[in-house]
C-alpha cells in the first residue's frame, strides 16, 4: 500500500506546486503591491480590489477621477466596524455634480463587507500617519490641546496619574511620536486563548486607530503642547 500511495502523494504535491506557481504568476504586484505578511489584511486588500473599489478609490486610497476621497472622508472617519460604510456599500451613491455614481453592492456578504471595511480603515491609518509625519512641525496651543485631551483621551488617560510629569520625561519629538504611534500598542497578532480574551489592548488599539484616522496637524501640535506642559 505504501508503494501505491507514494506516486499519488508526488502527483498531489506536483499539482499543488503548479497551482501555487500559477497563482504567484497571476498576482499583479505592480497594482496590488507585494503580498502582506498578515493574511487577514492581505485578504481584506484583495477583497477591496476584487469588487472594484481599488479602481476608483485607489488601492491605498489615493482617489482616481471623481471618486470620493476615502483618505479624508468624514463619513469614513466616523465609521465604527462598518456601521456607516456597510449601508453605503449596499445602497450605492447616485451621480452628483461633483462625484461619479457608485453602484450598489447589495449582494455582498457581511464577511465581504467587513473585509472591505477592514482594508479601508487600515489604508486610511497608514496614509494619515504618513501625511502627519511628513507635515512641518509647528507650535501648538496647550489650552486647545487640553480641550482635545479632555474630550478624546481622558476616558483612558489621566494627566495627573499615568501621564504625570510626562513633559519632563520626553521632548516634543518623542511626545509627537507617542501621540501618532504609541509603542505600548505595538503587539503581534495572536490567536491564543489568553490574547483573545484580553480585550484591553485590542480596545486601546481601536481607539487610537480611530484618533489617528481623524487627527489634523493642529490636533497633534496642540496635544503635544499640552503634554509638554505637564511637569
């Protein structure tokens, strides 16, 4: 029996290798970019492109023609887990004087919409981060920074507790980097039971990701000025 199975295994392995090679050759790296290490994000990107979103809005949200600029869209910025984007995808958008029409995607499954939403938010975060880090550093208004902090940050942080004296510990450049990309939230994806049950980091990541998608240059400068004043 073993001798009979070996040729079959060889044939299966050869067929699998051929299929992988064909898939690799058909992958449009010039348009999609190189495959991502994270399979969830790679699937999300391919779903975004498969249904034509990337053609009009750009794979990395650099809009083409009259398509909505998803990188700076207020609707995308206010979306939470697809609650705004999902219904819009299913309903479509009629043509306006400024924008081309967007077809209905009413036949998309919930999982497909979730994948598209995942890619839009990921690409938006990456793009906004690049814009903010490339922007000229400017002086901020500490009072305006306090107002922003009280509204957007104080539910998780206290300036007189976990951030006490932060202005003495870090210079403005380090504070700016921490606002845009907190090191404490840089953790590898894991599907272990203990990580899945620990929602603290996941919740914090989601909150900071939402802030990053909506920061303006002034918001960052003002926050840095306020944090720097805590001594």
